[in-house]
């Protein structure tokens, strides 16, 4: 009996804390539905409107949204294609220096983005990649590839070897076995890693801010432009923010358990 | 025997085929740029001055300038304050929540997902959320305080409070990470000692202090190091909330390098500061890997 009451109290405390901690976010959400002339009004109640959202369709925002989808999507696919076989190799094959590879990948994840931005900015200017989607896709590989290799390596390490060895004995080559046996067993891990890559690229602000101007601008940068060039249109800023966070929130709710593993990848040894 | 050896050789070749393309691309996009960065840090590189990228006449000048530059040293101090307070805050909140949520009911699972949100949100959205909270005209916080008869001025435009406003926002953004790590660690605590403690009549605080804490302290240390390293990279929050100001009150080293490079075109100097940042980060990563030898190791977040 006492145990039960204890659970109830902690449930209520947790729910109240959640509401409290998420209240700043909820405030932005309601702001996005307020009529423009009502943003700084005193009353709490208002007639919700979509005018802030429709206003977004007339400017550069839709293009920036598409740019975000393309750069994040392509970079994710590329990182998986390159990184997954490498992760498998690192999980199954011991070679001299694999510990150095681990340090290298960890350091890549840790390095401050500015360290990559300075050389990339100059190289892109030279190669004509400034303000292009290709350039952004390339620079997103710096973090996505490292992430794929790291998370999938620990994932593959947890897949039992016996099945693969059986396939090898049956004359299936290493990569044939990989495609037919290992990949089908790893779809949850692959999906979670892919989603994590997508979110990381989608969330990027720094690289896009510096390496794009207008053509390849992504939506996080577009939101900041609302703050700088078009006065302070709070309703529009809040609506843009809500749209940008929407895909991330949906993904999080869909694949929570797997995402959690990816978010902590490497931080907890499996 | 011979066939076994050739199978091994073939296996080796096959495996390397999967590894080499990824490492080649990773070299191109990480080691290449960092090498270039280190080299340009030895020059007075400035895009508006032709030939400045190949001027190695005074290779250590940028570093000497940085170490004698008051604004750089101040940025380090701002960084130390920001990092120390946010890491301690995140560990405290994360650990507290993890202890509260460490049960496997469906309800708590759902709640946990909610707590996760700040960390997966696009950082620019986090910045917008807090810009709204800290802008008196539209802020619910300012409205509440005014209603309670304690109106305050904008925290962001005051040099004494701006950094603490950023600290609050940063702590909010990243407490989910420490919470997740602590939850994972708590769930790995074996049941027997907990039961033994319960039989011996230990209260909740004693159980935490003498049973749980010893099991999770290593994760705690690694988590703190992770957050410490990531706090060095804080950018969108500062860019949107304060732009490094007022004055230099919120200009951390990363931001300082950004301003020197992209606002003032001191590319060589900016490279030197960025190189110093990398050196610091490498040192901390190495410490994590050392720790990692026993039980917990390090690498990633979102």
C-alpha cells in the first residue's frame, strides 16, 4: 500500500516538473498562433490564427526548408553508405591501430566546428562550392560519418557472429554475408542511426550560417534572418521555429528507445 | 593449412575494402582541414591581403598575440565560468531527474521522452525560445514578475546578468543528456546490494550515497567531461541571445575565434585560436579514453 502511494506521488511530481520545464517551449508554440497585433497584448486568451504560418509561405522560407531536407537527407544516405561497411569492419576485424581510429573518430566528434569552418570556407571559395547544397552535404559528413562508424560499430559488436560464420562456411563472401545476413538483422540500429544523422544535419546552424548566403540557405538560418532583416516579427519567428522543430519532435516520439541508444553512443560501453 | 591462410588473406582484403573508402573520406573532411588550419595559424592569413596565406616569416606571432591579448584571456575566463556552472547544473538536475524517473512504468517512459526534448530540438529553436523568455515585451517571465510587483530589466542587456541568462538556457538545453546517462547508469546498478541495503534498513539517502553512487560515479565523471567539451562549442545560443555582449560579457573563446575570423578577417589569428581550442579538446578526449578503459568509454550525443 505504501509503495503504491509512493509511485503516485513521484508520477505527479514528474508530470508537474515536465510541464514546468517545457513551459518555455509551450510559450513559443502559443506565440506562433497569435495574431500579429496581439503578440505583446496583456491578455492570455486569444483567437488562434494560422496567419503567421501562411505568411511564411510567401518569403524565402519554403526554399530554405527544402534545402534543409535535401542536405540532411543526402548527407545521411552518403554517411550510411560509406560508414556502415567501415563500422562492420571495425567490429569484426582486429588490426593494428584500431585504437587510434577510435581516438580519431572521438576527436572528430569533439572538435569545435570553427576548426573545420575556416579551411572549408577557403576551400569552397576556391572550388566554387560556397553557397551550394553540395558544399553543405560535404561538411555534414564531418560529423555524420564519424557518428555512423561509432554507433554502428557498437551495434554490430552486439550481433552474434555464429550466423555469419555459418554463411562464410557455405561459401558466401564477407560482403555477401553482410548484405544477406547482417544488414537484415540490423535494421533497427540502421534506422536509428540514420534518423540521428538526419537530426544532426537538420539541426546544424553554424556551418550553414557561414557557408551559405541565399541559394543554399537552410531553415535555421532563415529564422535568424527574420530577426535581423525584417524587424522583430515574433509571430513569424515562432511559427518558423515550430516548423523547424516539428520533424525532430516527430522522429523523437517515433523511435525514442533506439534514439536514446544513439544519443549516448559510445558514452556507454555496450 | 594453405587454404586457411588464403582464406584469411582474402578476408583481410575484403574487410579493408569496406574500411578504406570511409577512412579516405574522413581523412579528406577532417584531417585535411585540421592540417590546413594548423598551417594557416602560422601565417597572417587575411583574404583581403594577397599572399598572406604563404607568409611564414613570423610563424609564432599569432600565438604570441593571443597569449598577450586581454580579450582572448577574458574569453577564456568567460568560458570557464560558463562551462563550470552549466556542467554542475546539468549534472545536478540530470541526476535528480534520473533518480525520480528510475522506474519502468509506462507512464514514466512517456514522461522521459518529454524530458528528452530540449536536447534534440534544433539549437536555433532553443535560442528562439529563450530569446522570447528574455525579451521583456513578450516574455511570460517578465510579465509574471511585474504582476508580482517585482519588475526587472532585461537580463540580456545587463553585463552582470547576461552570462547567467545564457547559463540558464544552456543548462535547459543539455540537462537531458546528463539525465539519460545517469538513467542508463542507474539501471545497470545490480539489484542484490540494493535489496541488502533495504533489508539492513537503509533509508533512501543512505542507499543513494553508499550503494548507488559508487556504481555510477565513473559514468558521472565521463558525462561531466562530455558536457565540458561540448560547452566549449556553445554557439547558436550566444549568437542569438547576446552576440557576445553586452561588451564582452558573454564572449566565450569559440565565439571570439568566430568574430576575429569572420567579422574582422583575421583568418590566420582565428586559425591559431581554433588550433588552441582543438588542442584543449584533444586533451580532454584523451582523458575520456583513459577513463574509458574501465567500464565506461566515450563518444557521442546529438
